[in-house]
C-alpha cells in the first residue's frame, strides 16, 4: 500500500502545476480530522519533521504544526517563542498536564530565509531529544526530564496552534511528517537531500506533502491511514523544497 502511494506520488510530482502551500499568518490553516486519536502518539518515542519556508525571519511566536488546544500540547514545532532568542526553533512533547519536554535551539548559524528542513526526535528510553536544522544537529537547551508521552485528544493542525486563542504561522509548508519512533541522527540529517517519505516509511503515522496533488482543498495523507488534511485558505508557492521524493 505505502509503496504504491510513493509510486503515485513520484509520478504526480513530475507535474509543473504542483506547489507547496503558503499560509498567510492570520487565518490560513489545515485540519487533520480524526487525528485526535489516530495520531495520538503515546508511549516512549516520536519524531516530527517539516520543510518550512520563510520569506522573512519570524519576529513572534509561530507554530508550523501543533497538536494542541487550550489544555496542553502533545507535540509541536515552534519558532521564536516569546522569551527565547531570536531565530529559535524548538519542540514540545507532552509528559503530563504540563509542557515538560521543551527543546529549543538557535538556528542563526543556518539559513532561515527560504526552505528549511526541521526535524525533531524524542525518546523517553534513551532520555534523549534532538532538533536538527538544515541537516545539522543543533546545540540544544532543554527543560523538563524525559518521560512517557501522554495522550492528547486534539486534532493536529498545520499553520495554526489551538482552536481558541490561536497562533498562526506565516510561510510555506511541505512534507509535514510524524513517526512513532525516534529517528537516528543519520536518518534525520538525510532529509536535507531526500523527502521524509523515504525515511523509515513503515513507522510513519501521518505524512502531508501539501503539494496540491488532489487539486482540491483536501490534501492527502500518504501514510496509508487516510487522515487527510482539509485546507482553510492557503495559496500556492511554486517553489517546492529541494528534496527528492
């Protein structure tokens, strides 16, 4: 099933009409219906990745992806969170009712205007969690201690955090991917060259190329779980990320 989907995707990407999705930072987002339970990654390991495009460096907190609402975040990628250094990238992974696993890094040594591949990996077994930017494992600062990932019933959102009092993301997204394992350093850094669908495909629980393959407001989930994304707004960015699908 997944091999067939990858073959279809490879053929579709030959079309010049395909483009990544741009979010306006004020009202655009995508909702992964059913992901509240289906992509509720609990237990000991998780990895998340996304190709993120900035036309300007963010100056306020933004989340390209977040499984969160007003109660607690289960997992997210955040950018330039308040109170942290400029050009900061980070992740949250939920330990309990608090946001206890917080990893952030300064990405100023890597290019951040244009396409960036951001990868985060976490394991409560090895008590390690890492963030990679542009294929480089960043020097990280952390808060909290490693523990089992707890459940969160909110749907995964792309381009937006939380249904109430939301924070929106301004920029383009492609290849948003979630795995139920901790990827190795080699796998994380390989995504600078190959798209995430090539990395540990049997452990992918959700993958969203956001390349306009369906030709409608529905963007397909290519993991085989058929948890498709419904777009609210967004426009096309004709420049796709420089990875090989």
